[in-house]
C-alpha cells in the first residue's frame, strides 16, 4: 500500500511540475514569426525593408532589462519598429519595464507607437507620451508621416485607440481617427497603417490602405488544435481576427499575438510573439 501511495504522489508531483513548466513556457518563451510581403505598389528602394512589429506588452519583462526580447529584436536587424498599443497595463503604475524597452528600441531603429485601450484606461497616458517622446519614440496620434528611402516614399498612418472615455462607440471613433490621419495622404503612395484593433478590418479596406498592423486580440489567449482561438477582446468567442495575415481586396492586415497578458493571465498554445516582416517590391523580382 505504501508503495502504491508513493507512486501516486510521485505521479502527482511530476504532473504538477510538468504543468507548471508548460504554463511558464507558454507565457515566457518568445517566438519570432517571419512574414514576407510583396507588392507592385511598393517603391523599389524598399525592397528587403525589414519591419519588427510588437504589441500588447502590458509591462511584462523578458529577462533582466528586457534582455531576451531585445536580443531577438537585434537579431532581426530591423529597418523600422512598430508598436501597436497596450505597452502598459491599466492596473500597473510602474512603467519601468515598458519604458526601458522603448528606450532601447528607439536606439536600434526608428520606432513608431500608437495607443491601445490600456494606455487610456491607466490614467497615465500624458506621462507615458512625454516619456516616449523624450526617449526618441515617434508617437502617431491620428496623423500621417513619411518614411523616405533613397528619395522614394511610403506614408505611415497611426491612429489612437478609441478608449479615451468611459463610454465610446468604437467604430465611429476609429472612423473619425482614421479620417483625420488620412486627410493629408497621397493615394498614389504606398500606405501603412498602425492601429490597435483588428476587428474593424472592413474599415481599413474601405480606405484602401495596403498594409495594416494591429494587436489587441492576444492571439485569442487560448489556441486549440483544429479549433484555433477561443476568445478575444471585442470579438467574443471564436474570433475571426487573432493571428497572422488577412487579405481583402488590396488590403493586408497583420495581427500580432502580443507579448503580455492582462485580464486573463495565462496563454495556452499561444506563445508571446515578435513579428518580422520583410517587404518586397515586385518590380525587383
């Protein structure tokens, strides 16, 4: 009897240890997703241009001074870095992990940031924006800018998340923000949009923006084999837009699974993600 009890206890301990390791690995083992994007509208000088896309850190740390995360970004050798919101978490007043990362990113490559809902819900956005700008990060708020290489141009648009108030109409405010950002764009120039939310993909296609980078969905938090994502913010159960690329008409939207967690503290089969996209001009093919 004692031998059987010992076996049962040992199995329970091993199961517990295995489960603990699995959860830790799923939430801390970073993965880099490589994406190749080709367009005839992309200027030739942007051929092989490399974009690192990050989102939804929620003030999480990956190693001392973000060393594991920064090491993988450095290996990606980016020409530009995009961060699409929820850098901080609404329940965390200490922004050290987040700001340390952004300071380092701005030193690696031109870095562009747009807000997520947690920036607004935190009540600390004004402080955060000032610190980002002091660190050399380009904060885009319902506006556009130009990225120039060898005298050729692409236009980069960035819009605020609509969660500034306690109540808001997501789609109407996003439409207003996107309209403001698009007022000065040249429709003959290749366009990239940074926005936190993927669930309004149809709106992005209506504006005929070629390439959109988003986050917010956390990859569906739990991803099951043959089923996919279980739930995502503002999309509910079995959400449509949670990870990877989606193409409609001439618009491709990239949805990053994100780095950290917030309301639901655990990821399953959904490791924290760095996206590295390499642009290709088909005129160079």
